[in-house]
């Protein structure tokens, strides 16, 4: 979706508009501390930590990469579909994104609706390689990270009259680092948790 900020208008739908870095999750620590504080009483019950998963979710790095590639493609199919419809029914993205990522994208969909904008075409992900697969992850967060190229060459953003509002300087291909969590609904299914431009090494040119 779109990065929001003072210069958001200058970056509208240039490929990096969907790229965003999620802040560190401090909410989890607050919830845990609050829960522990609430459990303290005359006879506090000790709750053992969850047992670590004995069997890795993916049998190999290759399997983890394939799952991430499939999840990333599904995420963009849903996102493109929403934008093709002018930002309508954004809940379609929920099955393919973490709750944090979904909430982050809602702003861009609402902007599209308010401005009467819609996209045409589909995003393509290619040149994807595995950065890491954490087979020992106990909560499934950040279990797979990949480097990839997000290609919006065939994607346009048009107004109500059908005129393009995409900047001529938009980079059509952007190198990204994408992080995936395990879905809370399906332990074998990945959802996009965060993505940001990758400056460490180019996966694709502009």
C-alpha cells in the first residue's frame, strides 16, 4: 500500500508505496506483564510456558522459500484486487497479512476510495531468495524472511476519468526484504508481516 507522511503525495504508487517497516512489537510485552500482574494473589498459579514445537513447520529451506513465495504472490493478488476495485472491501487482505500489516494498509485503501482512484494491472514478485528460516520459532513470528523484487511495471493508478496519476519517475522494480509470520488460522500458512526496501544488495533494477 502507501507510505504515509509529509511527502506521501510525491511517492504515490511508485512501487514503494506499499513498502512499510513495522515498528517493534511492544504491545506483546505489555500484555504479558499485565497478565502476570493480574494473576498475582494469595495462591498464584504458575502457568508453564508452551512446549516448543518438536517438528519444524517446513522440512527444509527450500520448502520455507516456496511457502513464502506462494504467500507473497497471494498477498499481492488480494491487494491488487482491492485496489482494482478502488479500495473497496479491504478485509480481503486479512487472510494474507498479519493484523499489524493489515491495519497499516487500511489507510491507503481509504485514501484511494476518498480520491476516487483505482489501480489497473497486477503486481509481480520475482528474483526471490531466502534470507532466513527460523525452524525453532515457538510463536511463528518472523519465521521466514526473503529478499525479492516487486515489479509494478504493468500497474497503473487512474482517477475517475481514467487518467493516470502515476509519477513518471516511479521505479517499476523495487528490491525488498519481506518478513512472514505463521497464520494464526493455519500453522502451515504464511502471512506477510512486514516489507521494506532492501538497500543491502540489489535484487532488481529500476
